[in-house]
């Protein structure tokens, strides 16, 4: 059984009846969000060695959390069985401890946790409210954090607040999306000729390294064109493989990584760039006329990224965003896992 299905059954068969008896009339949202391969459906037997099993997060109002969380946590520990559906109830503590803090309460004895939505937002995005989000706020939200909050499943939502928050963060706003597309093409623009130049200079290892970076950049642009949040490095390839665009991109990406000669690498990557540009054009996403050709007078195959940048930036309506340097959002400028330059204490 996949983790999400296990946790849903745990909620429906054990947690929901417990809450109906222990706290009748309590308004709450029950979900499994935040972390774990099961949120994306990627969990397997290996996943069971840590923080996998019957898990449910109950989200309460701040007032109800202060009064109800700890008593309910203790009461549940007294009545829950040691196993559910053949899986141990006890907390598998590596690397995450049971939830604990001013907005979170958990217990090593079982997988039921209590949270506030405000606390969950702060843990993911460093803000307790989604009111008045600006494009610049969005540029500071790492994709992995957005994915963690919007993936998984909601099993019950009395007042709809958690569902509304997830819908508000479901994907980048129009202008932020186009800015990220422009910046992703910029990343390709900066290095696409280096595959050939490094190889021509006799640095085959360097050529391969640049090719690998460009493969990742192509995949990241694929996520953007499909309007899907990209997971962090561990699940990046798995997530990409499930995108519709992966079927047409993967053969050329594989060819680029497996090529023994720098010119073959460059040509395979150029075919991938052309596929990206063609998809953009067909879908009306900042379309431009793609041209594959040499890099100025040098024999390196590249695509006309300047036109890609202009088309994407021209589609942005927000003047502040249009005036920014084409450098990228936080996780385009940094490859930390996940990156975070968010300032603590802001927008609380």
C-alpha cells in the first residue's frame, strides 16, 4: 500500500472516529502534507525506514490548538493500537523528530500530529498569512517548499481554510511564471556554447559537466512549461519522467549525457532546446521563432535564446517584475537543497 492510501485509511478508520468522540463538533482539516516521498507517490520499500507509516496531520485554529492539541494527543496515545494495516504506529524518527513547537504537537507513540495552518505556512514559506503576496514574495519561495505544501492529500476540511491556502499556492502567478521561464532560458544562454568550447579545448570532463548542467536546465524548463512544481534533487528525475513533455525530451537528454564526443553532446542538447521552443510556440507560451545554428563564427550548435528571453519578458505585465535583471527566483540562482534566503520575522 502506498503511504497516502495508508494514511487516508488511518484517518478514516481510526482518527476520525476518535475525534468525533473525544472532541465532537471540533472544526479541523485532516491532511498529509509537508514532507515524505509518499506525498508525490514516489514511496517504495526503502521509504519505510524513516518517517513512513500511518500519519495524519490535524490542522486547528490557533485558539483550538492552544486548548485542544496536547489533551487530544495524550488521549489518542491511550487508545490507539500498536499497529495499523500491518504497519507499526510508532514514530520512525530519522531524520525528523515528532512535531513540536508553538504551532505543532506530535508524539513518538503514534503518527497523529496537530498543527495550525499559520504555523505550517511559516515553516514552509516564512509567513503566517497569504494575504497581499507580491511577485517578489513568490520569487523567494523555493519550489520544493511550495510542492511540499500543495502535494499530498487533504482527507477532511471543515472550514476550507487549508484547501484555500493550497489553492492559492497551487502554481506560480502568471507574471512570476513568465519571469521564471525567461530566467531559465537565460541559464541555457549562458552555458550552451561551453559544451563545445570545453570539448574543443581538450577538456572532455568539463564538456560533460556543462552538458549535465544543461540537461538539468532543460528539465527544469520542462517543469515550467507543464506548470508543475519541480521537486528537489532526489526526486527531480523521477518527477520529470512523469511529465508529458518528458517523452519527447528524454531521448535527446540521454543522448547528450551518453555522447562520447563534444559535438554530439551539443547537437543532442540543441535538439532538446528546439523541442522546448516548439512546445512553447504550440502552447502559446511566450512563443518565438526558434533558430538552431552556430554560435557566432564558432562551430557550436546553439539556439536563439535572446529571442526566447525577449518573448517571455514581454509577456510580463507587472512593471516591477519586468524591470528586474533576468537572474531568476531563489532556486534558479541557488542549487541548495532546498534554498532559503527568506528573512525570519517578516510578514508574520
